[in-house]
C-alpha cells in the first residue's frame, strides 16, 4: 500500500449513567445470586439509564470529553461515525442527532454502523480507511449502547450481563507521520449469526399474508456457544494481530479487551502470557457495555493509574454477527 496517510488517536472520552444495579438488586427480578453471577462472569454491578436518558445523552458527554482532550473544536470534525447496536432510534441515526447536539457543521457526513460489541474496532477501521485515503481528516467515533432497553429482564441468562455506557474517540491525520495504528483486523462469520440476535418488531402489510415470526426487539443469546466461540477464536486472533504489527506479545504494554466475561478476558490473557497489571478489566463494575466497553476501560484505566500513556496496547472486541476485531495501537500522552 502506498500513500496511505497515518492516523493519530487525538482524544478519548467516556460516560456511564449514574444508576447502579447490583447483583443483589437483580434477585428482586428472578432466582439468582451474587455468587452465581460473579463466579461465572466477574460482574458485581452494572450501570443503567433511568427516566428519559438515552444512548445519545451518554454519547454526547463522551464526545465532549474526547473532543476536549483532542483539542479539536466542533468545526474541525469532518465526519461522524456512530457505533451502536442499542440506539434510541434506528433513524435519525445517533451520529446525525449528535452532529446537531455537538454543533458540528451540518454538512459533514454522519452515520451509524452496527457491529455489536466489535463496533469500536469496526469504526476505527472505517475511519482509518477514510483518513488513509485522504477523504476526511478528523473523525469523531461515538460508541454508545443502551443495552438495558433491549435486554429481556425476565431472562436471567442474559440480563445479568449487560449495562449501558458510551465511549468516544477523535482520530485525525497524523501530520508528524507517526501512525497510531500498528495493526488492525476485523472479521465476521454470519454462519453462526444466530448465537446472538435481536429481531425487529413489526408486521407485514395488512393486505398480504402475515409473517409468523414477530420480533420482540430484545437480546437473545446462546451463552454457551458465544463463550466457546470467544475463547477459541479471539485469543489466537489477538496474537495474530500483534504479530502483524511487527511487535512481540511481550513488547505490547497493555491488553484492553471488550468486557464480556472475566473468564473470556482471562483466556486472552493466558494466551498472551500477560501478568494481571497488563490487563485492563472493569467488568466488575459495568458488565458488558457492548461497543463502549473498550474506550471506557481505556480512559478509566488511565484515570485510575493502571495505564500509563506514551505506551502501546492491544484492543480486541467480539460480539453479535458474529463479529470480532483487534488492533494494536499507540496511546500518546494527553489523549485521555
Ligand atoms: O459480547 C458478547 C456477549 N456475550 C457473552 O460474552 C456471553 C458468553 N457466555 C457466558 O458468559 C455464559 O454462557 C453465561 C454467563 C451467560 C452463562 O453461563 P453458563 O455457565 O453458560 O450457564 P448456562 O446458561 O449453561 O446455565 C447453567 C445453569 C442453568 O440451570 P440448569 O439448566 O443447569 O438447571 C441455568 O438455568 O444456570 C442457570 N442459570 C442461572 N442460575 C442463577 C442461568 N442464569 C442464571 C442466573 N442465576 N442468572
């Protein structure tokens, strides 16, 4: 590849809602226990929106924070990519609504992509293509998921897992020539798409034969198969992505994985032979926040002193589709 412009990660932000739902709280809904949930998933509590708060509100605050860190102003952004599988509306897209709220000029393109929990990595690859080709210069990526609205709260097998949250990233052409993406791969396998699905509700035109299957708009998941898929596919993939960056596993400073299950995180950690201090996990407090989980873990990791900037990290995501992806990135000083 020639003449590909390098990308700089300029700012990262996040936002989680205030309301905390503990495992103990969930015992009011069905027969479960803190011990069962914690030992199988590593989750103790999750955050959920309350009242009229939406993924857009969370995405707005995450974007403001990422833009502030980046030093870019709304008028500098020339493309907005939303990554969401649980937005408040199918359209207008979350990205379009945020363009208005953030006062980003109303002629720049704004669209959402759906790659479930791999959304941030997919969006980063799309942004990399745009910047690399010189089509857009400075892109706002907003990953925000309001999972609590599409969770089936009668299903103890899935509703224990998910939480709400948002992360945002401003990426721009690296004018110093240093590319912050050392390697990035995304993949999908639609053959096993039924492992996690959310069917849209709705009926056919009343003048034709009605459809039998009316979706309920809720998350359905075959947890065992997703678990097996994740522990067999993702660790090897992450290792391959690191190899593609030209680095050795031990040279990468941090693993910042999608937060789906502590045992899945440990499977990746074991493959890379990383000590605990190199692995960022906050699933205990937020559960699975889908596309937002990686940027939340990154920024919180910096805030809590677990991540030192001026370092490198491997990010990885996986989820419905099935989709998965990984990236080895440079984390410059001052990005969060
Ligand atoms: O971004 C990707 C998102 N998804 C994932 O990463 C999901 C990956 N999968 C998982 O994390 C695990 O499959 C779960 C944590 C969701 C479930 O753990 P499991 O060990 O696969 O449990 P299971 O669904 O096979 O259920 C085992 C038993 C069942 O009882 P019986 O049939 O053996 O009597 C369930 O009814 O545990 C029961 N069970 C529960 N018991 C107490 C299921 N959910 C609960 C619960 N509390 N919340």
